[in-house]
C-alpha cells in the first residue's frame, strides 16, 4: 500500500488561515441578512421563480451583441434556479460569492506552489507562499477588481500566469515542453482571453518581452520559449476565433460597421490626445502603488479617515481626483502613503537575488511595461504610447477588437497583481535566505506583513470601506458603507420591485440616472433593471408636457413609471405631484416615497391593420407628424413604417386624394379636388381644390382614409431564451411593431416579413399567418456555442484545477490532514 506523505500541522494552519483571509472582503455579507449590491448589472433583488427570467444563461444582449465576461455568473445562477430550485436571491448570492472567492484562493495557492517548485524553493515554504498569496489579496489592484465585480478578470490573469511560470520553467530548468504543454498553454491563453480579451492582448506583450529578455540572456531557452509561445498561441486560435466571433457578432447580423457594433460605448484609443484624457491620475505615485484607476471602485484612504465625520471628507486633501485617494491630515496618513510602496519594493528586492536573477527579470520587466502602459501619456517617451496603445488599434481585422477591449490605458494595471505576487515569492525568499538569525527573519516578515495589511486595511473591513465613488452622493460622492455591506431596502421598495420582476413590460425610472438610495449606502441602480432577459430597459421619448406621458409610454412600450424618492438627490415635490395627478397614468402603488404608475395600454408588441409611411430622413419632422396624428388616433401610436399603402409627404408642392401632406413652414401648395381633414390645432373637414396657403405644422388628410385601421392595439407574446426568439399570435395581414431594442437588419420573421424600423428605431413587420416568430439571426447557434464553450471550460477546470491542480499542489493532502486532525475521521 502506498504511503501518503505526512503534512505538517503548520501547513494545515497556514492553509486555513489564508483561506479565511481570502474571504475577508465578504464576511459581513456572508454572516448577515439583507441584499447584496452587484456593481455591473444591478439586477433588482427579487425572490421567486422570476429569477429564472432575470438571470439568463447565455448573456445574449441583442442590441449590443454578446457580453463574453459574465457567462459563468449567469450559468451559476441558472443552475441554482432551474436545477436545484433555490430562488432566494440572498442565498444564491452567498453561494456565488463563497464559491467564487474559494476558487480564487485555491487557484492562486496552486499557482504559487507550482512556481516555488519550479524555483526549487524548499525552505520557509509556508512563509513564502503565505506572504505571496497575501500580497495578491492585499494588492490595491485586486481591491479594484473586486469592487467592480470583475471576477472573470481575476480568473483570467491566474489562468494566464500558468503560461508565465511555464516559460520560466523552460528558462530555469531547461524544461522541454511536450504536446500537452502546448495544449495547456492554448487553453490558458484562450480562457484568459475569454474572461477578458484585454488579458490576451496584454499577455502577448508580456510573452514577447520575456522572449526578448531570453534572447539577450539565454538564447537556447529563448528558442524553446518562443516555440512554446507560438505553438501555445496557435493552440488558442480556436478560442480566439470564438471570442472574436462574439465581438463581431452584431456586425455579422446587421448592417452596422464593426467599429460601431463591437461594444457600446466603443472606447477606442486611436489618438494620443484621447489617451491623455484618461491619464490624469496616472502619475508615478499612483502607478507604483497600484492605485491608478480613473474611475475608482475603491476610495483609498488611511484608517485615520474613520476619525473624521463624513461631512468633512469633502474638505480633506486628496491625490489624483477628488475621490481617488483621500489624505486626512496627520502622521498616520504619511505612514500609510509609505506603506503603499511595500508591494513594489518586495518585487524590486527579488532582482538582488543573483541565483534567481533571470526569473526575477522575466517577471519584473513585463510588470514595469504593464505599469508604464497603465500610465498612459505620463511616460517620458511619447512613442511608447503609440507603440503599445495607439498603433495596434489600427491593425487590420484584430485592430477593432484591440481598440475596444484595451479601451482605457489604466485598465492594464489589473494584470499586475499576479506578476507582483510571483515576484513576491523571489523577494521574500531572498530576504529569508539573507537573514541568518531566526529573530531577524521573524522581524523582517512581521514588518512586511504589517505594512501590507496597513496599506490595504480596507480589505479586512468586510465592506471595502469607505467604498466606491458614486457620483450621486453629497460631498465628494463617497458612499456611506462599503461594497459588500448588506442592504436593507424598505418593504415598499421591495414590493414594487417584485411587481416589476413579474412583468415583461418596459419600465421607466424617474430621477437621476444612477441615483443612490439612502438605505443602500451606494449608487444602487446605475443600470435600470432589464425589460426582458437580455434587453435594456426601454426609455420613452421625451415629452414637453406631463399630459403627453401616456402617448410617449404607449409608443415606447413602457408600461410602468417607478418614482423612487428615497434617493440622496430627491425629486421635487412639484414633479411628483404633477405625475401623480396630471400625467394620465394610473397610480397603482404609493407608499413611503415610492410610487408605481401604470399605462395599461402600453405593450412591447402592438398591431394594426394598416401602417403609415414617411419618405423623409428628418426625424424631427417625423416626430412632429406623430404628434399631430395622436389626437386623430385616440392617443394611440400610428405605426410609421418604411413601407405602406399610404404616404405622408413632407413639404410637397401638390397634394392628391391618395396622400397625406405635412407642412413645417408656411407655403402655397396645389390641392387636387377632394374632401380633406385639416389638422392645425383643431380638426376641420373641408372640400379643397386649387392652390391654397397653409400654416406651419399643418396636417392634411384625405377623408377617404380609414383612420381606425391605423390605430394599434397591445399584443401578447412569449420569449424563448435559447432560440433568442419571440412568438406572437395574430391574424394574417396585420402590421406589427415592437419597442424591443432589436438589432436593425439582424432579425428574421417566420410567418411574417420584416418591413424595417420606424422613426423611433422600433422593428416593424407584417404577419402572413396566425403565428409570427421573431428570432435573432444566428441567435440559436450563438447561444448553443456559448453554452458549449462554457461547459467545456467547466470540465477543463474540474480536471486541471480540482483534480490535477489540488493534488499536485498538495492541497488535497492538506485538506485530508485537516480532516484527520479535526477528529472527523475514525482512528482505525
């Protein structure tokens, strides 16, 4: 029988302690009741079967393409809601965060252990591993990533680090890569790019710089490393093609250009001045403290900020932007500022280890390049910015995805924590081997750890206090509590949100975009809840007068108006009063500064017998035509389609009995003999002929037109996420409009015909049968492809990380030893 090697009790204690530290940012939420505020998607916090609607599996967003970074999150939620039938969002969120943070810990533990094995570090392993893992968690960039919910980015940089340490293995140990190594490299690069394409782009910079260093220092290893990188890149091409397909998908199914379709908004660093716009905070101080974000999710500050009332925060000195790094007066601030450099100092110390100088160089040079890229235009050599940030965005085919995904220069620093953590292994090992007395070693490690903990004290608060820049809070816009603090919305707010969660109708939110509730401690809804799975909330067209609201909501398919006056930026009493009393909407709930109003007639799908057509490209004129038609159509929207049997002529010189005419200026026109309805403030029916003079904004309608056939009515529908299709039941020969933001030119109508889009950008189609199925081009194929790729990487993760990784890194033995020592296992 094979004997299992013994694990020291210190290994178990170190493993459990680090595991507990990895959960520190979320411990308040894990052990409290309340709601959790997701930064990116801000999905309302509901409980019930509606969760299966809101958390869609393939994150397919028709109006902007596909969001490639959050598939794991949604598939996780899909599993809970549809397979094990847990619908309580609080329970789901706790499971999700616990599993996510556990995966991060196990993954970084495996990578650090593998790296120490490559460097043949056998002494002080627990200390070196512990400090290196701790430095990854305490790195300010890691706090930023957590604050933005960019868990996918963390998974990506850890996966990419496998390629880094394998190149170091080749250079240090003269390792000869095998076929499986190339496949693993391809999977690592591909997975990193799938988590965030920026990692793939920056990863190419890192690998290239490592090969160049080896060309200078060790050409034999350089050839092997170059071959490893090239073949690994080649192995990743199928995944790269998949990623590019996701980004290019909107341009494939629509007539839009790739530059417009890749993402919304499409930030493209095509000019030096553009990058300079985002380089304001990228000074050397911020860069080398790993605190360099232009829009920070964490407001960095020394602990002394706790001694100041929030009302005084606005008046505190700051560095960078008014809410990036707050600097209260006092010696604590200066000590804290110095402590922020501990991460880069330990990385630098590794360069002094002559026995490990090559791996230190292979890590530090890429780290320096990445930090320099993140500095944007704040680098001495202007051409540097062109080389790494501007020129690549003009490369044919891949330039578009580069420009979009690379986006803002300071985002490059997000890849730095893993490089700095690997350098920490070398730096701490050098300190421990140079200090011969145990007391000196203990003092040195204690000082290093204390400085790191002091620098990132916010990590241990459980809420990332003082949390994020919000833009809506008073003062310098810093929120009251941290990111992971539980939220306790008032019951009337939850009641309204649960009503909205069960409806497929559009919702409009009154108040500041990204407003922040007093009870939420944070800018709570920066994106309004989804209208449908995968769809942004529809916004009604602007109205000049409050009594036009029913018409505007009817047009846009917006059924509900949610007025939430629990914000720190309150709405005016006159605004609330006017909508409650004069908007024409039905008040269905009003309690405690929370109001829900309804337009019962509004629907995202509407149908009519006939449609109107406007032959003008001037949308302002088209809107005015709509305004004039509303009274005649009983304030229901006429469907204005690019095609139809009746034409609306704008500023014509002649009007016949077969057409409608609209004038936006005083003019003389020739009228064919016939009976007409003239609308210019009032409705008049007259028999006209000859040349007449008309006033501005006049609508002339032949009386033989059946206006009742132009009135539209609500239409029910069903939605299938997997096929990305909508099914409506309607008789043949009807014109149908949908206010869903469907991609222009990217829709197929089975049982009908796509006519185009109206002046509001809404898709219009006709019915040829009793059932019309409206589907997104390649939607089913894309959803199946995304699901298959997700499952593939789940299986790869289970094999390489859970099975192979845990076993090879010793985690399995540590866990088994912990179980034995806990007394759970029998002594037999």
